[in-house]
């Protein structure tokens, strides 16, 4: 047996590569180091040899101790797991071309703050930067209902948005992503990764944005096209702000962009490798597509 086939036999793709879980890997490296130190007490060279073996196991198999995800879930504080968790933040469009050096971290963190405020139920703490709700009312996308307390889609906007949704397919979405981020349309790919719950738009190895489903992306592309021309300062909006507006409109989606089915709103438990948390999700009743997801915790300040 050659080395490569041995490596292939040992490798567990479901726990390595893009599926590797950072908290689990850290826990395992710490355990490996502690075990190696113990063995080193018996015979010092053993510490090095065992650590090399353990590290190899973690590299190829994703973990050393079976059941680490459960272990990690149980004993790691959720705050720590959230920090490392690779669950993408939903539906932002990163400006890949304008900020290449800043890298993924900046893209993943700061726009998500914007998107968070973009949710109409946000606490408004950082809404001073960009008031999504006010902008959507300015644009005539949202209006107050008869009671004067609740916002709803303005009928004219809603029908224009639905027309756009009907026109929007994957090609339109890829063209839109290319325009928004300044990359070549031919480089844009849309993938639903095997174990990921998200549709990820990529170009040249950079994440352009993530959406709950193809339907969620279609809704946003169509909302952006419908909002174009309805705001005076449209041309000055950043990709993140336009993305936040589209997501703000998506909260009011009442039909599935993919199959036309009715949608329902409810709480669910989302899971990643070693963590589970409560989310509020909008789903299609017919095809079960996840059309919007909001981390329940992000809404708590207002709910409490
Ligand atoms: Zn559907």
C-alpha cells in the first residue's frame, strides 16, 4: 500500500478540509499536547513521537478523540464556539474587488454587523450608520398598515418585486453578484456545500456572499433591481447597504421565489458541527427552502 492510498483511507473528508471544525481541532490539539507531555514524563523522546502521531491523526481524521464534537458542545462555552464557528453570516455581499487585502475576516465580520442592523427588528444600536427601515420607507418599499403600528410592503413595490423575481434566474443572479463586487461574471460560482446550510457565492477563491437558499438569493437580486431608482442617493450606497436593504425587504416575503409556495415563520434549532442555537426562520411550506434566518439571540434585546 502506498502512502497516498493510506492517507486517503485515513482521511475523513466529513471532518477535514472545508468541513474541519475549528473548536474541535483546538480541543484535540490541547488534548494531544497534554497526553504527549504525560508520555514524555515516562520517556522524554516519547513526547515528540506521540505528539507527531496525534497531530497526524487530527490532520487526517479531523479529530483524535472520537466524539469530540459532542465533547466540545458540552464543555465549551457557547461564546467561545460562536467565535470560532464557521457558519457564515447570512446574505451579505462583500466588496471583494475593493478590499482584497483586508481579507475574509473583515468581509465576514463588518458587513454582518450592517446586515444585523439591516434586520428590521434590530435594536437600532448601530442603525445610526444606516437606517434600513427609514431607507425602505423613503423608497416606497415599506409603508405603515391601517393600524399605523406595523410595517408592510407597499402594494406597488410588492408587485414590481414579484415581477422581478419571476425574471430572475441563476444567470441574472451571477451577473448581479459580478456587478456588485466588481469581479468578472465568468468567475462567479454558486455552490451549496455538502454539509453547509448555505448557498455560497464565490469568485477566485473569495467568498462574495452567502444566502439561506437559491430562493433567498433570487429574492435579494430582485429586490435590489426593484429598489434601483427609488432612492435619491442610490448610487452612493455600498454593496453592504444595498444587501441590507434587500434583506430588509426579504423579511416581508410571502411567497417562495423558487416554487411559489406559501411561507411560514417559526423558530428552529440550527446546528453546526459542535454547536446548536435557536433561530427564527422563514421557510417555504411546499419545498422547505429556507428563505430567511435570523439568530434568535440577535433579537433578544428587543424581545426582553
Ligand atoms: Zn418553495
